[in-house]
């Protein structure tokens, strides 16, 4: 449960999760994509490293200001594709030419009849690359992940599809509850909330 | 496909070995191998060399004679002869075939056969090449007759007033009849027999006549040759029969005679004709005058369509012309003596034929249909005499055939009440003589007995029914066309208590029969060597040496011929006649229960499981008849409802219908199959009846099933033909019809076919008469299932080899219509389109150039069949072998499994295919492999490729009466196939596809007479067609 | 903010060039909140009656189809009308028909994405769904049309005691791989595109059950910048891969015919032939699905605007014209080949046993799409709906014409034989239609029919400094 408090009341932040558990992060909500991009830029300048921004759709430029490197997914897919080609070719040529040689349609069964082996190479390559791409996205994105401290913040829960959030995590070297709360307020963050881990026995 | 282990040449030290012996490759091992695979079982021709079947047979007979007289009850079959496999006789090798000689008795003459038995059951029938009157070929009927043996619908019990009785009671009855005859000399006893040509039946008949002189002997065949017999007896003297030598004939005129049809006139004719049909040598010329397209008509160089009842007029007209030209007064007298229906024909045509026949004086043959009136027969012989053919191309055989009373005599006798006991041995007169008074009169006979394979129409009205033994399960003998006596011996115990007519006659004659004894007694009377050795030779070779009818120069008896001709009653001119054809599937009805034959298409109409009333296109238009329309044919107070079919090339004013159909309540195979036209027939002698009224019925159209729906080549050079001088000017004309096609190059280096054996097959369209023998032979050899009319109608027939029958007409008229039969089986393409597309690799290529089918790998995508340009692949749409044909759509709800007896006919070397797999011709690979095993055995340690392969044939090749199929190793330049492929007429069908088929065709050559009308339109099937 | 800056430069370089206003992506400039509500309400709302009725009908047909397939498997392929020479008929016809239809979906969602066609966003999800379901329907046939279904595993490279291996030169085997990969890729593309939206449903879930289920399928998506970064990369890659598939799969399927020797099949034009026909029928299907969908859920009218449908119609028109061109070229090639069999095949096609297939096919496919030249017709949705259905009928007849009429008039006239469909053929076909609509109705009920996250990203003010005006919602 979190209820909005005025800044003057200092450190008595609304709390998500159970107070008994450790503090996970302090989060704030932002109204527009502009605000969150600005906020992220500021945090980056302040030198925060352990913070995350949550948006309902990809906000252009956010990744840049957060200095996130380009995704390596494309290289994984390239690797997947190339290995697929090798797998397909060996699956076709080695048995057909060497293990189970058969006379079919008076055609040779080796590389000189390569064209007949191409379609399957193409199909397999595309399939395996696609699988690599999706699997890569899921794993690199830290998924599947079925519980996350942020879920304890029901405002986030309900608003994730509409608004923009930033959460600065407690283990950030520059993290102190006071400074972070202050900073988030200054950046125009709303509903600044202390997000605690949930007690293991609670769901 | 059965996995056959073959033995390639073994290296000195093989890398793989089964025994130390093989590893060391010791001679003992080679010998043991030889014992394992006894050589040469493949090859009939090899019998004398490897002596397998002979030696075994002598042993068999040894055992037989030793065991005879061990109190085997009654005149029963020789159990002792036929038990060996249950006792596992030492000379049989499980899985190896044994071959026995026998013969199929037919009204024309016994067909000499070699029976293949495996593990004691006959599985395949081939001709007997040793027999002088046979070239080892058979007709479709002989091939299919083996199925009748195993027909589960055969009658199985002796019945009296349709109550099952014991064999003893029958014997008692026969004893009673004999006793009664003993008292009154056979008064009131009548015996009706078919034309069996069996010396033993003859002997017993004479014996009985001696004992009981008053017995009334009646002989009747559903399709009898009474008319011609009468003429021959009169003109040549009693018992003398003309023998035509087509090998000598340059010019042949057929007057409605289908002499090339092996079932009509015995097998010899097609062979002799084919020998002279080769354009490379001196080619004969064939004129045919007929009312419906027959095989012979299809071969004709010039064909005239006239009603069958007009043949007499034509003959007379021809005779007049010839008489004028030769000034032959005798012939002129004969010609003017004939008062026919006064029909007239194209003078140019008649003159052309006459000139040609005269030009070939002494080297011609004029032959009339055996069912034309005696007067026409006599006239025809007169023409032959005038042409000097008698003595050169036509000789006479002095037979012992004596005329017996006819069915009408019998009917009269019955009506006179002079017949107390009637024994009908064979035939089904109530069905086949339904147009006569016989069926009604039969009821008034106090005691009647009928011997027949089915409880048929006659058996239903006779008091006694006795199941007839199949010729493969009883002892007998029969004279072949040339008179040579053939042995008929049992291959197996009678499956269902069958009894042969010989046994019954012998019982009447008070002769005890122990197996072959009755036949043996007869044998001693005619054989030069009556010793046991001679007898065993008779059984082994299947015929007795030098027992052919003595030949002599025919003496034409003008005095007898003239009155015969004058006695001819005028055929009343009417708008329609009907001609009764011998069915190409049911013969006269005796094979109506044979599903193989029922599913074998008619030669010309390609109709299966049916007969039809054939109308000429003109008549059909006139009457507003289309295929399948029901018509009512009425003549002589009798009428029949039958479905009509438009038959190109049929004579106007004439209707043709095949006999032998429309049988009811006999066997479920015969149910709802065709229409019975016997009621329209007044006797069994004439092939036609005039004064037919046709009435189109307002009934729903009848559905026919045909295996070929499109008759026209659509301008594609599929079957190729040319005329003789075209061929002489341009010997390569056939292959040149390919036109401009891309040079046969392949973007791939094709892997070489490494085996020393490269199989090829060539089919000579010039001698192929389209007689279906190959189709049935293939069906029997390769366990091809029957699918039934409904499935054929849906285009799902399974025949591996089919005969496409093309009609072509250079001027697109009905007049100059030509027929070209073309056998099509898997072409064994070296670069096979079917192989490329099979995802499962179920059809692949062998080192020997065969396109193989791996049934157990086939999943039935059917892509191969789609991609086959010849559409020769067959798919098992249902479980045709395991499910009843009328319950195919019930799926698992239908009873599964085939009749036990039908399992016995299957070839053990060929897989019985299941539902969902593709199948097709593989050049009888089981025979190929058997030959290769034999060769490997013979080679032993030596180089197998240096060893000659035992001679063997594919099933279709072996059956072909005109020897137009040649099969063999194209790698061997000396082989017949290599020679055949080198003939200039050779062409490859669909050559432009560059699939490099192993099947090649020899183009058909016609030999038109330039003087004839429409000569320029002969042999022009491919004229004006596009290339490719 | 690279896109922003590049645009700024572009503008400064050509100041006189006015930027044309795009038609709005969402009418009545709705905000993201509304969009979310509009789309999610379809899933979260009470199941309407018409849905139950439609579902029952579709499921019934699907059931009957399943029964027919079972009957065919236990009885034999003979229960179909196929015969010799027409060994393939409705089975492969339907296979080609469905697998082709699928292509429009991939094209709309992948190719148009890569080419930054923003209008495709709102219809992409439905199109992809259509793709996936169509492939499933297509996949039914290669599996069951064979004679011995229980040996279908022979098609896969599994080491076995036969000492045999699939034949890689067989187009049918190519099909197996092509269709498998197509199904996999398009399903992945579809699912991956759905993850953020599923997480929205998870977050909005009111019941534990829904929350749990959507929680599972959304894989715990949070929408962090890191996730979006990989997500966008994956989306571009998948779009690329799928675009390739759009071309390769029809090409491979068309080789079933093209690599054979049968006149009427054996033609190099086939890949293109199948390709254009595929997108053509696919667009028709998309229209057939969208128009009633908008009717059922009026709020969608603001998201799937008339101009979107108008664009689909134009695509349909273009593809239809390509199809017409192919028809003409096919006939020309046949004549120009000078080959008796080629010419014969086409002559018989229009004069032979089954002339009415091609005539139906041509009269529809040559005329109907051309009607879309007229704006009036394009904007009268009931008419569009009817015409779209007609187009698919025409396409089905085209596939049928290609498969059967070529087979029943092959090389030897002696083997020509007409094809008649059996009741089992027909019910199996309607069965697949049933399967398709069953799946589609389920899709409507349980999955957001519009890609919300992507759509929201393109709304005005959605991006810092209105970057959204630049091309596609997702960076590409």
C-alpha cells in the first residue's frame, strides 16, 4: 500500500512490499516519454549505474541516454544461421552421398547435384535463425522471470501499460534513500515509493 | 518385395563370409551353395539340361506306380501321386518351383501348357514350348483358368434334388443307369457332352455305344462350329478339316473370321501370321471383311465394314469376279448357285481384292468365320480352290471327328418322350440355349444329371448336380489343334470333390479308374511307344510324339459343294441384324466367374465387367442412341434389354453383343455383370440373326466401366505407323517422328550403371494383335488385385501392363478407321521422373537399369504416379486384397482377409501389396533374380559375369502368342533384345522428355494395296500430327 | 535520438519541401490509455452471444472434418475422389490454397514493417494470426494425404534399419521442411510481437487465474529499456527472416508442380505465379476477417480505419493484376513453346473434361480485383467483403485448376480420366475452414487483436519531441 505524501514530510515515503524486508529500490512515475528521457539523462549524468526505466512501449532515445550498448542479438542470429547451414548440408549430403548412397533419377548424390539440396538448407537456416532470435531476446532480456520486486508496487502493476517508471536500486554505490528521493522529486517524478522485497511467505 | 539373396562373384578371399568354407572359398562350399540353390528352375527351356523337373517327375511316377492298387477306394483320384508335399518329398525345395506339363481342353483343341507349382499348388500357367503346335504362348483364357481352380464359389457337393448326397449314392445311381442300359441297350439314355477333343472320352463313347447301341449321343457347344464342320465334311470328305498355313500366305482375305484371336482358332495362327508380318522380309497383306472391329480387323491393311449376314453376298460377288477373270466355270457355278440377300458392295474394293488374290495365286488364303452358314464356307473353299490355294497354303487334316446329334435333335427326342435319363456332362445348356426349346423340354425328363463347376442355371433344374473337377485336378487328355494328343494331369487333389466326365463315363462303361488308368488305356491305343517309359515321356513332355492328324492335299468335291450352296436359305434383308460375339472375357460364359478376366478389358471397346450392344456411329445417330442408353432388341418373338454402346468402325445395319454375360444366381462374381443375349439366338451354329427390331427405352443410362476413355491420339505421335513403301524409302521414319527435339543432354554427369546386365524390353506394334494374354499373364505372375467395376469406373484399375487401343483415321471419317493396340508398361526410364519426386526414396534405380519399388518403404504420396508420363504406376486406394470389393468403403467394418483358396493362387515370390502403397511393373524382377541366383550357382568360384544367364522370359513375353514382346540384356550385343533395338523401326515414346526409357517400340507397318479405294489413307495414323 | 536529428537535417536541407500530413494512425487522436482500454476490453469483456454461435458452427465443421480424416486414414485414400491420372486433387489443392493464403499475413507484418508502412501496424496482429492458422490448416494435408499415414516419419531424416534416408531431391520433402519452418517462424513472430501486450493483460488481470496464465505467457515482461533494446533488435531480425520466407515458401511449394514433367505444371513461371496468387488471396482473407471484426467491436473502427482497409484493397488490386498477367503469360508460354503436349494441356484445360474449373477461376480472378480501381467500391465495405470472399473462391479454383486439369490431360490421352470430388473430399475441406475459424475466434477472445505497444509508440506525443512522426513505432 502506498499513499502519496508531501515532500516536506521528508523520508516517510510510501512503501511497497513489506517494511520488514530489505529495501530493493526507490521508484517514481513519470507522465510522458519526454520526462523519462530527461530523467534518465540526469541520472546518467549523476553517475547512477543501477537504475532501470520501465516504459509501455519503446521510447526512442532512452537507450542512448542510458548509454546502453547495442544489442548483441544480431551476432547470435548470424551464428545460428551459419551453424544451421552447416547442419543442413551435412544432414543432407553425408547420408545421401556416403552412408546410404542410392541411385535416384540418374542424378549424382554429391556436391555436383547441389541445387537439389538448397531448398532445405534455406528452410532450416531461416527456422534456426528465428528460434535463435526469439530465444536470444528472451534470455538477454532476463526472461522468463516470474517474480520481480517491482511487482510489489501495485501502482506500477496497474500503470505499467500507461505510464513510465524509473527505479533506482538500493545497491547502487551512490544510493542513499534521502538523496535518491530528493533527486526523483526534482526530476518531476510522481508517486515516489520505497520498494521493499516481499516476505518469502507472502505471495 | 521379396528379399532375394543373390550371390555375386566371390573374391578369392571375401571380406565377409558366413562360413569358414566360404572364407577359404573351398570347392565343397561352392558345391554346398549349388545344393542350396538348384540351378535353372527359372527356365522352362532349361528343363532338358538341368533335368530338374524331369528327374523329379520320373521319381514321382515311380512312387505313383509303386503305390497304385493299395486299395485306393473307387475310381478316385490318385492320392498317392499327390501327397508328396505333406510327406515333404526329398526332391522338392521349399520356395522353388516345379514344372509339370498339362493341357487346357477347349472346344477348339487342347492348349498345351506347362504348369508352375510351388509347394504342391499350381500357381502359374505357361504354354508348353516343346509341343509342335505351340510356341510356348497362351491366350488370356488359359492364363486365367488357374483362378477358376481356386474359385471359392465353385460347387462343392454332389446334390440330388438340391439335397447333398454322398459320393456312394452317385456311384449307385450310375450303377443303376448302367444296369438299366444293360437290359434295354441304352434305350432312353441320352448323354450330352461338349466338344472336348479327348481321345479317352472318344474311346469311352465308342465303348459305351458298343455296349448300349441305343444311347443317344448329343454334342453341343454354346458357340459351335457345326456349320463349318458340315461344309468341310461335305466338301473335303468326312472328318477332313482344312489347316491354314499363314506362314506361306502373301495375301489373306478374312470373311468375318477373327483368326488372329488365339481363343478363336488356337494359338498357331497368330504366330504364323506374325512371322510374315515383318516389313524387313516379304510382308503379307491382309484384307478383312467384317461387321465389328475384331483383332484381325485391327491388323487389316484394308477393312470393309459390312453386316455379318452380308458376308455370303460378298463372297458370292468376289467369287463371280474371280470366276470371270479366271474363266473358272466351277466357281462360276458355285457363285451363281448362291442366292443371298442380294446386297451389293463397292466394285472397286472387290476387284482390288480379287486382283491381289489372283496375283498371289497359290499363295493366298481366304478364310471365313466358322459360324457363317455352310453355304458360305463351301463357297469360300471354292474360291480358294479357284485361286489354287488348296494344297499350297491350305491342306487338310484327316481327323476322326464324327458328327453327333445336336441339341435340337435332343429336344425333339425329349418331346417325343424317348429320353428317360439325361446326363449333361459339362456346358450349361439351359443358359446358353435359352433361345431354343431345350430348357422347357428338359423338365419332362424323369432323370437328369448335370456335371458342372457351378450350381448353375442347368444344375438348378436337373435332379442331380455333380461338381466338375477342374482340369488341373483331374486326369485326362486332349487333342490340340493339329491333333497331337496332350496329357492332362492333376497338379493337386480336387479341392472340392470335383469329378471329371471321364470318371462318369468310365463308371457307366463299367471301367474301374485308378487315377490315370483310363487315360493310360487310351494312350496304349494310339501311342507308338506304349511302354511305361513312353507313358512317362507322354506325361513329362505333355504330349505324345507323332500323334498329329495325318495331313493330305485337299480334294474339293464340287458335286457336294454345289447343292450345299444352293440349299442356303436367303437371309431376309432387314434393317438390323445382331451378331453374337465370343466374349473376350467370359468366352461363351464359362469364364464369367473369373474376376481376372472380367477385369481384363475387351479388345476393342475396353469395357470391363460388362458387355454391350455395339452400334455403328451412324446407326447410333439415326436412333438417337448414346453410350449407356438402354435398348430393347427383339427378334423371333424373343427380346432382350441391353445397354448400347457406340462402336467406331462397326458396320451399319448391324448390332454386336458378346455372349456369356448376364448370368444370375450362379456365383456372386457373375452377379450384375452385363446382359444375357443368348435368348435372341435360335441355335448355336450361326453368329448372326437378322430381323432385329431396336427400341430405345426411356430408362436411366447404364454406367459402363472402361479402362480407356479417350480413343484419339490428339495428334501426338504415341503409337507410330507407316506404310511399307514409306518404310522402305525412309527406314528411320518412326524415330524421325520425334521431330526437332533438344539434344538429349543432362546438366548432371549421370552415374554409370555398372552391372553387366542391363535389362531392356521391346514391343513390336506391327505384330501385337492386342489379345490381352500379356495382361492376364502379368496379373497371375505379379499377384495383381482385382478392384471391381466401380473402382475401374473411378479410374483405379491395377493392371501393370495395359493395352492402349488407338483409333485413327487420316481423313477423320468413320470409313477409313484404323486400330492400333499398344502395350504400355513401366518404361524403366534410366532417368526416371518418378524417382526424383519420391520423398521417402521408395522408388530407386538398380544397377541393372531397373526402376525399383520398395513397397515397405512406400508411404503413398502418389507423387511418383503424378509425375509418370505414361501413367503406368498403380496405387492401392483400398485394401483390395483383404476386403470384399463391394465393401471397400466400409473400412475396418468390412470383413478382413481373402478366401483361403485364393491365397493359394498367389505367386510366393511376389509381395501381396497392402493398402496405401504404389506398385508397378519391374520386368518380373523375381524371375530376373531367380536367373541370377542360378547363374551365380553355375559360376561357382569362377567369374559370374562370364557365365551365361539361364534363358528366361518375363510373364508378358512368355504369354505373347505373336512373340511381339522381346526382353533381355541390352549389354549383350548377341541378345534378341539388342537385335530388336537395332531394327530401324525402333522408337522411344515421349522421347523428347529425355527420360531414356528401357522400353522401346517397333513402329507398325501397313501394307496397303495402291489399287484399293482409300489406299492413300492407310497407315497414316500420324499424318498431320504435330512433332513431339 | 538519432532519428530525430536526421530528420532535422533533412528538413533544413530542403526547407521548401513541405511534409505531407499522414492520415492519422488512430482516429479522434485517442491517447494510449484509451487504446489499451479499447483493445483489452475485447478480451476482458463478457463473451458475446454471436461468438458462441460462430464458435459452435466452426467447431462443428472442424469436428466433421476430423471425422472424415479419421475415416480416410482407417479406410484408405480411395474414399477421396482421386484416381489415376489425377492422383492428387483436393488434398494438394487445399494445401496450396491455405499455405499460400498465409503469405499475405507475413507480408503485411514483416515486409510492410521493414518498409515502415505504419498503416500495417493495426492489422498486423490479425494478419499474423491468419498466417499461423492458415499454415496449420495447410499442414493438415501433407500429413494425412498419404497412403500410409502411420509411416509419415519416413519423411524425416531419422536413422533407420531400412538403410534409407529421405530423398532430398523431392519437392515434397522440401515442402515438409519449408512448411515446418514457416509455421515455426511465423508463430514465433506472432508470439514475440504479443509478449508486451500479454504483459499488459497480465497487469490488468482481475482474477488470479487470468493473472497466472497471462503471467506465464508474458514471461515476466517488464518493459525495461534493456528488454526493449533486445526486443526491437529481435523484431527487426524476425521481420527480415519472415520477409525471406514470404518468397521462399511459395517458391518451394510451387516447385511441387514446377519440377515435375507434367505439361501445365512444368513451368518456370510457377514461383512468381504462386507468390502473387498467395498475397492476393491473403489480402482477400484479411479483408474478410477485419470487416466483420470492426462490426463486432465498433471501438476498433478508430484503430483499423477505413484508410487502412483501403490500402489493403489497393494491395489486393495490385496482386490481382499480377495474377492476371501470369495467366496470360502462362497461355503465351504454352503456345510459344511449340510443344504439342504443352499446347495440348492448355487446349484441353479450356475445352476438355473439366473446362469449368479454369473458366470459373479466370472469370473471377480477372474481373473481381479490377473492381478495386474504383474508390466507391473500395470504400463500400459490404461490397469489399463480398468481393474479398469471391477472390478467395477464385483462388481456390485456380489452385484446383492447376493441380487437377494438368493431371487429367497429361501425355497419353489413353490415361485421361475426369476427376469427381467425393463427399469426404468436400467435408474435409470444409473441416479445415472450420479449424481456421475456430482458432480465429479463440484468438479474438484471448489475445489482443491489435499490437498495442507498437501502436502506442506511433501515437502523437508518444515519443520525445514527436519522434514518432518518423516512420514506424519500433525503430527499424
